[in-house]
C-alpha cells in the first residue's frame, strides 16, 4: 500500500469486510513506516487518520465505525500479537480523537475488552517482543498507556 492509496485501500478493505487484515497489515494491506527503521506490521499512524477516519468523513456511513469497532474486538479475541496490535490501534485512535483530528470517537466500552485481553495474554506479552524491539510486548503496551495518561489523562490499562 502506498500513501496515495491509503484511502482507496481502506475503502476496498471496508467494502470487502477486511478491516481486520487492514489493521494487521495482512493481505496486501501493509503500509511501511517511511524513513524510520521500525519493525511493525503496518503504519497505524497513517491508516487510522488518513484511511478509516477520512473514509468516514467522506461517506458518513455508521457501518464504517461499526466494522472498525468489530475489528478491534476481533483483535482483542485473537492471539497475543493481535492484542499488541490492538494496543497500537487504540493508542492511535485515542490520540487522534484527543487532538481533535478524528471524524468520530470509538465506543469506550472497547477499553475494558482490551484490558481483559491483555490480562488473558499477559504471559505471552511479557515473554515476547515484536521484531527487533527491546521492550516486551507487555512493556510496549505499558509505554503506550503511560503516554496516553500523561498527555491526555486517558488509560488503556487499569491504573496501578
């Protein structure tokens, strides 16, 4: 996927009921992070605001939000790696909302679903890293939670 195709690829993913593969960077939907040596499946910082939010802003179809939230729930019910991906999706989503750049807000009921998924997958998340990252997936999720808490007074994990 190329930058100029983000909206078109998001539209295609929505119409094909493939928002989950889009968020996971699978099935031809991977968008590399430009000019930054990071090993992640796709660039959520561009896909979420420039793809999903922009598609909703143009079409105003409630089904886009519904399908996006369904994909987030599916990530929560998936593998430990899926839960780690979900942390990034939630982080970018909440950051986009908090900065006033989002076309919609997600159901906050997704956060406890995510928190339960982290608890259920904690052993895997604590023992594994993604790619070349020095932090465990669990520590990476904690890092994202800290940023959200410090910058916006939002949490994706329970307060300690």
